C-alpha cells in the first residue's frame, strides 16, 4: 500500500470505509467489551470541538474549563472533596501516570498489585522500569490484605487496589487496605477504570473512595460513562503527586503539562461534559439499573444451563467457570457472538454493557445451548 | 461543579458548548500551532468509526486493516522498505515508546538527545527512569555530531535525531549521524512528528530516512497530515523493537498490544486513511507548497520590519530573533493573534500551517508594526 499519486473522490473513499465498517459484528452481539456506543450527545459535542487541542489550551481556553469541570464532577460523584487531576486517554495512561507519580514522590523501586490487576499495570511496570510484586487473592477474588502487608519492603512506593477487577468486577476491601497502608505509610492507587461510573449508581455498593492513603483514582468516561474514546480521568488526593509528573512546555500557549500525550483531543472533554450534563444522576442510574437487570437475567438463563457465576456480581460483569471456553468461544464467534475468556478462574466472562438487549441475551443462550 | 440530579436537554447543553467554542481565537489567527483544522473527509471518516476501539480490534477487524494501511503508506512515503509499526496517539507516545524499545533491547541506562529536542523527550526520560544527555548544536542549530559521538558511553542505549526541530524546523544531519551510530553500534530514533508529512512533499529536501542504525521514526498525521487528533505513527526498522514493547492482552479479542494506551480510537485510523486516500501525493504537495509560499511571504514582510530568520526555513516553521518577545506576544494576543516564543535563540516562532491565509499574514504584520 502506498500514497497514491492522485487522490480518490470523497464519495469513493467514504463508500469503501462504510463497507469496511458494516462488516463488523455489531455491539448488540458483543458481550466482551468494556466500551460501548457513545451517547449521541457525546458524539455531537466531540464533533463541535474536533479541531481543539487540550495539550495547547491557550488557543482554546474553553476546553481547559471543560476538562476542569469533568474532573470536578467525577470527584464529586466519587465523594472526594480534596483533589486535583486531569483527563487521560483512558485507564492505561491513568495507571502509568499514577504509579509514575508515586515512584517519583517516594523514589522507591517496587509496587504491589493484586493478582486480579488489569494488564496495563504490567505495562506500567515495564515502562517505568520498576518491579511489580503480585499479591494473592482471597476466596472472594479480592486482594488478600495480610499477604499484601507482608510483601511491603523498604523499597515499596505504592499499592494498587481495584474497583472493580477486569475479570469479575470485584472490588478490593478499600477500607481495610487504607487502614493498613496508612500504618505502613504507603500510598494507594485505586484503579476504578470500569467502576467509577457504575459504583456511584448502585445503592447497595457503599464504597468509600475518600479514605486516608488513597493517593489517586482512575475512572473511564469512555467505558460506562458513555463518552467518546479517548476519555479517561485521573484524580490525585494531593498536589504533590500532580507536581511529580509535571513537565515544562516551551513554545506552547501553556506553561506546564501533566498528561502523558502532548497533543490530545479537547473534543473528549466536550463530549464527556455533554453526556454528564445531559444524563445527570438520574440518567446514569437508569442505564446502570438496566445493565444490572440484564446481568441478573443472564445469570438466571445460565443457571438453567447449569453454570454458576464465580462470584455474585457487584456490577455488570459476570463470569462463569467453563473448562472448554476456547472451543465454546470460537463456536459462538461463528454464530456472531463475542464473549470474553477469564483466566482466573478459567471461564466465560460477559460484560453487560448498555448496548446489550434482553432479547439478544435470550438468543445468545439458545445458541450456547446448541453448542454445549 | 457536580453531577446534576436531573439532566439538561440536549439543545441546552449543545448551545452552552457552542458558545464556549465560539469564544476561541480561530485557527486563522493562530501562528503558534503545529496542529490545524482536520480535513473534512477525516472528520467524516472519524465520525463513521467513532465507536470503534483499536485496542480490541477483534471486534472491528477493519480498523486493524486501516491501521496497517496507514502505517504502510507512511513508511512508503518516507522511503522505508522494511518496517513494522503502529498508530500512536501522537509524537509524545511515539518518542516514549521508541526510547522504551531501545532501552529494553539494549538494557542501557542513558540516551543522548540534541539540545533542540521536543520537551516530550524530557518527559520520556522521566517516565522511563533513564538519564538523558543533551548534545550541543552547531551554528546551523543541528546536532553537533562529533560532540554527540564523544558523549556515548557503555551505558548508552540510543540516540535521538530530529526532522525537524520544534523551534526551527531544522533537520539533523541524518546521514552523518547514521554513519557514526553504525560505527558505535547505537540505534537512532528519528523524531519526525512534524516533518514526516512535510519533507516528502518538498523536492529540495532530499532526506534519506532509510539509513543504517535508524531504528525508529515517528510522524504525526494530526499535524501536517491533516487528520484528526489523536493520530500518530511509529515505525520500527526491526521486529525486535516492536517485540520489546509487546504486552499480553488477556480478556480481549486480541493476543498482544504494542500501544501505550489500551483502549484507543479506531476512528483515528479511519480518518487518517481517508485523508491519505483523498489527497494523495498531489493533494499534499499543493498544501505544502502553499504553506511554503506563505512562509516565504512572512519572511519578506518581516525583513521589511528589520527582522531576519534565525535559519533559512527548511519547512513551514520560521523563527525571528526578538528580545522583547514576551511583551510583543502579549500585545499581539490582545489583538487576537497567537504566536509562539522560541528559547534558543530567544525569538518569535511562527508555524505557517494550512489554516494560515496570505491576507491574515499581511494584517498580522501591520499589527506587529504598530506594536514595535
């Protein structure tokens, strides 16, 4: 493939792209994704700000204002009063940056993360050139806090906790971790990439994010926040952590920069603000309630087939132990259903996003029945 | 600011955002930005693929195909036959990842970058936890290759070279660097974030990117490529460098991931492919020729005011020595013109992007005359 001498017409290029786009398995049949169709208002707002660069916001002061609003709204939603933060490209950047901040502040050489961590934590360990120690889980697939405590040494600069875990949507015992971490004087980064825009809308989940020693929290509007990719949030409890990742920015209209990318879309801030303002708490609550109803439905349907969930789901992620998941997954794909595989334990993992319909869950289980 | 209980209507939210957007200084009056308005076809293609996630492309096989095409087209454009690569979020990610790959392959502790490097190289040094040594420049503001050679020690894992530099658009002597680096067995990363989509369209610039020891090249379609933010390219000369930044991806529809972010917009691949295909070499050449004509025009106009460019511009970036740049810049901003400040040497830096019109350059110089 090479850059052609003369260009093709707009119609021809867009027709080719439309054909490519239409060849996908539509989100309605995808039960493996933590992303979903963005809300239409998010798309409209993104389009309006599409030429803006949040990395050079002196040109577009309003996108900085929108970023600040998105950060404040997210902090308030999680019940955090004292914070600073910025919009990331998503959970991976947030995890890298949070651990970078902790490493830079404490000048340590290792951090500890649960066995259930997202793979971006492994990526962060390689990028930052620091050791990652892996803490075991208890029977509920939460991090084992006493084992975690024993792993702390004089070179440990931070701990990662999850709300919730990628495979099971499990939430680590934050209060217990916070108490232990405060005694050991080790800051804790909470990876809530998925949970941040689910947990606040489920009354039974009484999670306190505003605890001593919690130094940072990540959350992704481009997952359950219904915003456009890339849209993430990173909140710090103290300025010193933000300062530890600050970089001077000559030639730009700004003085400093905190983000991992330089140039980055202001459109993401506009999109996220728009969907926050348009849905409000009530709007999000309705979406999450529907996802939870559908999660309960799929459990009922799977139980009829003899499968039990690994844990009682706290959010809209549910995993069923299944030994021949590889074969089943392939067979399902042939029937145009996408499901995910969990490794610990081996099983079928389903993320019941807003794009998942009751009707499709029933059709899916019928197809699954034929396969097993 | 907090998440409101009940949401606001779509009309109300979009009206607020439109007002915010309209308050900016429009790109027509911005001579400080390396980004520009994306081409309309890029926006249309972005919109078509807006829900796609290139970090989980098993769901959207066509976006991986588009990414591969964009990478191939970019490599061919730069005259590189053997390559692998991926689409980044922009030059900063590309610089971090290129240096990470070199560090991981050679297991070294320091790299050397020219004094004229972009600040993202400093960011990469902090993130990767490796030392950055700064090589001096010659009289033409290119890296001094003999000084660079002397700085190499047994812990050096890589060299950064520029095509072109952020402040002046200067191009380091790649042939000379390649020869020296080959003798010393040190790989070279070429930061061509700005230059990659300018240099190939200027006949007088006979730059050879396909040289021994050049291990990686970055280029940003979201700068002179006229694509949507975030759109970057990273090309490696050998698989071993890609392998060195590979991360396993459980639960996804993919097996491995090379990018810094996890979730990332497939829409960027569609947008970039669309503008590549629609403009072709002739389309880009016309755009670059117009930018170069306008660059020559601003030099003529500035020379009439007594200012000389620091170097004869190789691309559409031109910098004039100016001691009271801070005051002048502020006065210009009051008149709604945005210009950039260079530090080495102190001066006024102008990036003559496709959004810059001849007429506005004349109006700008009239305003500047009044100020000085």
